[in-house]
C-alpha cells in the first residue's frame, strides 16, 4: 500500500526520481563450511590446498610448523528510494577467517576466527 502511494506521489511531483543501487565489494576467497569440515588432523597440505586453494597468508612459526590463513570479507551497500521524499541505505559486512596449522606437511590444528 505504501509503495503504491509513494509511486503516485512521486509521479505527481516534478523533479522526484526513483533511485536504487548496489555496490558489493569482496576480498579474498570464501571457503565453504562443507569443505572446511573435511579438514582433519593428519590430512596432508596437498589435500587442504585441493579443497581450499592456496592460503591468502602463510606464517612460518618454527622449523616444520606453518600456519595457513584463508580470509574473506564482503561489503554490500544498497540504496533505494525517491530523491527528496525518502532515501533508504543499508550496509552489511561479513568476514570469514579459516586457519590450518601444519607440521611437516600434515594438519595438526584447524580453527575459524
């Protein structure tokens, strides 16, 4: 009902314009929960790379121990409305960081931040 009234009012007022826009931005690559759940202690680095791809970041902790991080973030900004009368703006952000620790090429620890 509101939409019909707003449309009629917008049509009656000269200079009023309907606007809308979406601006999604992402960084990294998202890993699926189902894929990440398959990573268990004792699996090989090659197995993990096959599921998740190469990590976005690698940290060498000590000789033989390495931590891989897969980080993904997404921002979505949406606007819509009638200029002059009404403007709605929403912004959502989601982040995901997955970590896998390896010792001598085998998984020793798995966690999500």
